[in-house]
């Protein structure tokens, strides 16, 4: 009896807590899945290619654990990439990753799915847009930070993506990098607006560089400048720094089911990723060493479950960022 009480008093790991919570969800909730893969930038590593290769191996292992946990429940409707390194993912590495995901998850066929690839405006190789479209991607996100890109480059990429058959083109505008001035940001905004993408995502670049954040007043002024210019260009704010070209619509689009209940289950993989399966939400560890250590023990790299008061607002953000442009 004493041994049973001691065992019962032993706290479960966050990974096991999450798995048990998901296992208790009703089987009739067959909403499709949204896979969001977080890929950090390994540019500062001594061997960036080797570091990325190791990370992708662990990312595949985490995805496999999620696939086992959710086996037989639903198909993947959405696929997206996040993180500073997502846009520079080599083609061979991307092919291997997508092949692994397709072996472990059921993907919706044809145009029923909604899969987004990320590219870098400065390193985009000719012909890659069509190859990405042929691999089943329907959406493209172009990373643009204004460095090494002439004013004619971005419109060519946007037009090329449309010509390749992508049904939605997004430009991720990275602003607020260390040393960036308002005049430079104004030029970047005009370049993006001139390219006329379907969507624009504002990404605060200073958050990617530890210890180099801009003063709060400057960051706020930059953010307001972006919002004002995009509003003048008829882009509608859809929440979480995302804007869509929806003339005449002044409110974010709502997914079926209303606020707080997105039309998909979010499965986040990678360092610092967030998952929201039904009412159960969790955040992964943010330290790379801990991420590898937990996966080496065949555990999901969960740092903690999000408490109830944080779950609903996060689900609203998921709905806005994933479904507002449907």
C-alpha cells in the first residue's frame, strides 16, 4: 500500500502528461492535422551543414512519435515550416523530410491539402519554384530581409510563383534587424507592396539575435509604420502580424466552428514548437541539448503543458494564423 502511494505521488513527465491527455480525447474528433515544423538557423555553428543534418534526424524522430500517438485518427491537411532556417533548407534535405512525413502520416491528395514551402529571396535557385510545386506544395512563403536583393528580384519571384501554379504567395518581411533604419524599412515596404503578394507576414528580426533588440520606442514605430503602409495598400490584418489582400473585408476571416476552436489539430515539431490537439496544448523545450536528450530517451520533447488560461487564447491564434486566409 505504501509503495502504491509513493508511486501515485511521483509526478509524471510533461511528455507523458501530454500523451495521456491526448489519449483521453474522444475518437469522434477527426479534425485533420496541421503539421508545423520549426527549423532554427545553424549559421553560427562550426559546421552548419552537419548541425542541420543532425537536427533534421531528430526532427523526423519527433514526427514519428507524434504519428504513432495520433495513428488512425485523421489526415494531414496543412503543412508549414517555421524558424529562421526554414527558408534555406536544401532541396535534398527537404525531399528526405517530406518523404519521411508521407511514410508516417496520411496526407490529403491533390488540391484537398494545403502545404506551404519556405524559400529565401536571396538564394532562390532558378527552377526551384516549379520543382516545389511538383512536389505537392500549394503555397509559398518568401523570406525577405532586404539584404542582397534588388528591387526587381521580389516581383520576379512572386510572379514566378504564380506562374508555377501556387495558389497563394506570402512574403515574410523581416524588419527590426540590428542597425536597420526607418528609411531602409520604408524601402522594404515599398518593395513588398510593389510585388503585390497575396499575404504578408511581419517578422521582428531583432528577436532572432540575442542581446541586440532595438529600443522599445523604435520597434513600436517600425511596427506602426508597417501597419499603416499595409493598410494603405488594402491589406487586412488577420492577427499575429499577418496581413492578407482582401479588399473590402475589414475583419479577420473566421474558420468554421468559431473562435477558440480551429478546424485542425496543430502538431508542432522542433525546438520551442507548440502543439494544440483539441483542448490539449503544450510547448516543446527551447534548448537544443534538452531536445536531443529527450528524443534519445524516445520521449516527446515536451517542456510543459499550457495551462487552461493560456490554451484558449493560443487556439485563437492558431485559427487566425492558419485559417484566416482560407
